[in-house]
C-alpha cells in the first residue's frame, strides 16, 4: 500500500502537482487497516485532510470503514467511493495471475477517474520497475486495464495540470539520509525501530559503516567509540531505544565526544502506539541524562530541513564536541512530501575531519575561551578520554576548583549559538516584519507544513517555526515577548514547547494540542484556531 | 597492569596506537597509570565502545578491560555478542569475584555459598563463567590466568593481543579487602589449547590459553 501511494504521488509530481502522502498502518507485517492518504495541489505546503474526494478500498470492510470520510456529494449520481472487487480491479489482478498488481490496476483506475492522461503513470511505473522486464510488463498491463475500468466512475475533472515543473518526492527519512551522506558520516549504529527503519536500510546500501548492535546501549557506545576514533558517527532510534542510550549520551557530554542521535518520535509512553506519530519526547531529549551538560536539539519541519539539518547536525556535533539530537517523528519520517528540485540542492559534501597533530604536551580537555578543546584521535598521540570528571589532561579529578572550571568550560560552548527558527510574517505586514498585534502561531518540527497550509487560507497570523528547540533561540524569546497573543501548536498532551516558551517569556500562551498518534489534519487545525 | 604494559611492549605497539577502554570499577583506576590512549567508559560498556573504535580504525590495537562486575554482570550481553561476531578486540576481565568499589556485594561470578555484604547467608547462585560464556558464543581465543604469575599473564595477554579476532583473557585476581579467603587459588596450567571447547565447560580451575581457533585472514 505504501509503494502504491508512492507511485501515485510521483506520477502526480510528473504532472506538476505537489503531493503529500500520509500512510497509516497497524503494528504488524501484513493486513489490518492499512491505508495511505494522498493529497495533491498546484500549491505548496500540504496538510493531511479528514475529508477526502476519492476513496478506493480493497475489501468491503475497509470500504465501510472509510466511506464516512468522503466529502459531501453535490451532484446526483456522483460517485466518490469505490470498492476494488466491485469495480473489477481484483479481477484484473486475478486474470494477470498476480494478486500484487491489484494495487497498480487501482492506480490506473484512479488516474482515469481523476481525468489524467495515462502517460505519466506509465512513465512512473517504468521508472520503478526498470530492469525487471517481466514485472514491468505485468504492472503496465494492470495499470492499462485499471485505466479502462476507470470509466465507471466518470471523469471528475481535476484535469487542469499546473504545467510541468521539476518536483521531487522524498520521505523525511530519505531526505535525512541525503543530509547524512553529505555530512560525510562514517559510522552509524542502528538497532531497528519504527519509524527510523528505512534509515538503516538506506545507510546499509551506502558507503557508511553500519553496525546493527545487540541493543541500543551497545549502539550508542559503539558510535561513541567510532567518533572518538575519528569517524563522524551517529545512532538512530525512537524513544524506547533512546531511553537505553541515555547513559551514553551523558558520557558524550562529559567526555566531549561528538555524536548525532536521530530520535524519531512515536506514540508513547512505553511501547505505546508503535506505528503512530508523536511530538511528546521534546522534554525527554532536552533533559535526558544525569547531571548537566550542553546539547543541541534540532527538529526539522520539512524535507528541505531534513536534508539541511541532517548535514548540519554533524557539523555542530564536531564543532562543539557535544551530542546533537535530530528530533523527527513518524509523520515526518515516513510520509512523503514534494518540493521543487532546485530548492533541495544542499551544499557540497563535507570534507573529512582531521585531529590535532604535532601537539606537544597535548591536553584533551585544555581550558579555552570557547570551551572547546583541541581534539586528537588515537593513532596520533596517547591521551586520556574520561567519563569521570577530569583535569585538562584527562586524569580523573575530584578537586572542587577543577570541577568548577570544567563545568564552566563545557557550559561556555553553546553560549554564542544564534538562529534556530524561521519567521513567517502575516500577509498584512507585507514582508516588513512582525505586526505584533496579530496572533503569533508557534510550531516546531513536523507541524511546519501543516501550519503553512493553514496560512494559505488565513494569512492574518504570524508564524514562528522553531527548528532548534534547544538551546531555545534567544532571538525568538524577544519576538515572543512582544507578541500580543501566542498560540503554540504541537502534537503532545501537555504542551511541552508551550511550557518552555512560558518559562522563557513569562507569558501565558494558548495551547493547541493533539495527542492521538495522528498529525494535525487541515479541518481540525482550522476548527481549533478559528473557534 | 604490569602484565598489560609488558605485553604491549613486547608486541611493539606504540602508546598512541593502543586504545584501552576501561569499565567502571576497581580495575578502571588503571587509566591513570597506563600510558596509552585510555578511555574511561561506562560500567558494563567497555566492550561496545571498543567495538566502535576498532570498526572506525582497524589499525589500532583495542583492549576492553573490566572486572567481572562490568563484563560478566552488567554487560554480559555485550560479551556474548562480541564473541559471536568475532570482533577483533581483546577483552581482559579482572575477576575478583565481588563488587569491590561498592563495598563488596555479590556479582554474577561470585562463588556459591560465599558470604558477602549482599549475601549474608551465603551466595545462593552458581557463578557465571566468562570463559564458558565466551566459548559457547563462538570466541576464537579464550584464556584464564592467575594474577600472581605476572610473567605468564603477560605472555598470555601478548598472545591475545596478537590474535586476529575476538580474544578473551580472564585474570583471576581476588580482592585483598573483600575476598581475602579467595586469594590463594589453585589451578592447573594447561600447556596446549584443547581442540574441543566443550571439554572446558564448567572447569574453573584450569589456567593458560585454553582454546584457540584458526585466526581471521588479513
């Protein structure tokens, strides 16, 4: 079902549409209510919707379950819901002798009902099955026959194509991997866990050394070992796995070992709803670990940011010799989004890192103004790395003055960090900055596109997208302090970002929350914000 | 520690090319005394850190060192999997049969019946053997030695370091504070490794290089 949604999205991209594909599936390998929602538009920034215009269900049970989601039918005789068996889609697959091509036949059907030429779908299918002649032939035939059956529904007239653009299609994880590869990552330790599994799959096919450890504790420690030995290193997991990594995270803070941790949030607590989304681990990643140590938390909001921050995370980890957490979620990681190709070109691959060489009296933890000490790798000189409190040379040390100075050294590292957010001005201010009398929407991470979609219809709001929740952007605090009304939109039960903002601004904020495993839907957000 | 030093010297490994990853516990204090690339990691986690170091830079000699508390109790999981994968590291276990640093509680390797601070009536469990665990998990080089024989211990560690593939050396090293009664250990030195590792299982009083499989190819 996921791959059918991908094919449909990409075929629509070929027609010049922007697309969003949001999959929902239960925590099992096959069966259950497995569905994808595909939204397409000539405009960018799309949100998932509650009401749909076309339903194609496989099986009576699924048909009944989703029938109520169809948007109101205006014309007599208009039909928007179809069941694959009833319209002959399953029969096509039977005749072709392969039940799997029913999906492709369904895509042909959809393309016809929507009133599109068959050609773009055909091109997309050819791309996907290139090199597999037999299967390609079978799928093309299925699509063609499905297209013929499509007459049944009647053409609905979505046919006005927005002209051909180079629109590319990525899942959040795919975009993230592009960033990771551009960063010159050399080592990834990943224990499988939804929703980061495709990162493991993709990196395993790349030049990155991939380690599938016995557990997340080992994964984190091995990644720290690899980073210490000179590779750019990362782990990827979800909340449960990150729980196991936390002791290692603290070691990264104390021993000053760069590490990038991708945390794909899913619905907790505990095993929770394993294949559903969440934004409830913000407090966790900001506060995880005993004692106090600096860390950076980045929360990309779209595929462009997944790419950019996927790369930047490694740069920041190395620059500050600290852990950097890339906080995504199931919605962003596994949904598919589209963007103009030219918007997604990130800069050149980062060069390999070099440790400090030729240092006499090398001190791994030398006190410096920036708090960052020169870093050497084993093989260059003998030196000590220590998870105990230590002196400049790395020897364990429990003296009070040394401790104070070391805490201050580590504490200095992130003080100068700027940026971390993206301002969107209300339309009325004509790009001249914020009109603080208008309400200020605040989001972080994967709500970005959904809020931008809302703003298309309701432009009289300011919007602050926070892509670096921690350290919380200083400039954002100033902006928020001036805003008359602050509305924080986030996918958790208590309003974790709202709490952070109240703490920094001493202002009461309004909370728009959702915590049922689903992203905000267009209708719901409108309802909650306009009410 | 002297034995480790001698072994590295004999193997002609420069301090900058040797990484010793220490567990947390009594034995980890060696970090402050051995001139190599030393890392004080986390309790039970010296093995996975070492695995990452070796994967990142295979030219380094990597030793994971810890007590039986770290390697056989907290981190036994890592021991099993590193042996299974045949990770090219050397694991040194300083077995003092007890949690020393936390004032003498029973560990997974404490002999049955021993009275400790956490087992006042005597330890009710059979001890877990690092050697046995490593053998059944597929380790290629497994040895046990007695700390008071520094010369032999150094030679065994030297051979373990030179072995390409996973190697484990259990160093029997009773604690002079908490397990005084175990200080005098008697064992039988094995002069030649056995062919079938199953013969070794359950035998805690044999010392020497007990088992050695064919090495990895370069």
